[in-house]
């Protein structure tokens, strides 16, 4: 468990260092997963329950960006409600990104 936390911390540091100029306008990285209604981590925040694996969640408002710091889970985001729509977008377990298209639903999966 401690080794996993150390690896997660090193990965977060690398992400911050690699994109310091880009990351400056994003919320601070913290453990967990967050969907934002705007780009660059702005707008209304939806906190994702990373322990709820496989369940489809439909959002009340579209997500435009996301942030995840987890050693054991990632997100698959869908452009339609009920985990339908165009080709889904997968996050990985350490990511901070504007989405290629608005997401209306998501699932938590293992990477």
C-alpha cells in the first residue's frame, strides 16, 4: 500500500512537472476523480465514486473536462446518456484533460 502511494505521488509530480504551464489554470491535483462542466477544470464539479466499478452514471449536465489521480481505477466517458453514444473516451488512472467531446455519462473501470 505504501509503495503504491509513493508511485502515485511520483506520477503526480511528473504530470505536474511535464505540464506546468498547462496545469497552472487547473485545480490542484488531489486523489480521486472529478468531472467538470467547463474546460480546464472549471464549472460545476461532479465527484466520482471510484469504488463503484462498472455502474453507468448519467450526469445532470455535460462534462467538459476531467481529472483523476488513482492507482486502481480509470474512467470511460460517453457522449450519450446511459453510457451510449459515439466512441467512448478512456482516461487512464492519472490524467487531467479537456474532453474531446462533452460527456453525458461515465463508468469507473480498472485500468
